[in-house]
C-alpha cells in the first residue's frame, strides 16, 4: 500500500471510529430521553458536544476535499458509509427526542408563568385613598430564546 493509501485508510478508520463513538453516545442519550430521564444526559453533554464538533470539522474537510479518502481501500470506505448510515438514523431519532424535551420544558415554564401571573393582584396605579398602590414584590422572567 502506498503512503497516500495508508494515510487515506488511517483517516477513514479514524472517522469511522469517531462516527461509531458519536453514534453510541447519541444512542445512550436517546435511551435516556425515551426513559424520561433527560437529566441523565447532562453529565455527558460536554463530551457529546466535543465529539459532534470533531465530526463536523472532519466532515467539512472531507466534503471540501473528497480526495482525502479516495485512496483508501474500498472495504474501509464501505465500512465508513455503513457507520454513517447508522449515525444518520440515530441523529434523526435523537433530534426528535430533544425537540420533544424542549417543547415539554417550555410548556412547563409557560404554565408556571401563567400560574404566577394569575395569583398576582391586579395592577392598579392608585388606591381609593388616592395613594399609589405598592407594587407586587414577586418577579418572574420568561426568556423565549432556547
């Protein structure tokens, strides 16, 4: 095998290993979401983010220059393709689970905000004596950005 082919094969194997690790991690997170335990995902979120960033960078490099993998053996490239297909399937399911968790969380926050607002006294600028009413000291903030 030529040096170019060895480099390409090494890159394919490294990308395949990264893809498999990221697929496994997302599968574990998906299982946590499906078990209604999203808090279990928080502990490993940074590692998942690092893997996803590495995957994004590697994918962008290969997309920009497909020749980086062209000299690799066909069996290695085919194994990478299969790993990528499995990854795509898990990413699709993971995205749906994350979106569902986001919608539920936002719904809870909006419900709490509505309940707090309903329990507050109605705002009026002045009382019957002509004195300004004291303001409600409770505060609640709702940030609509995710």
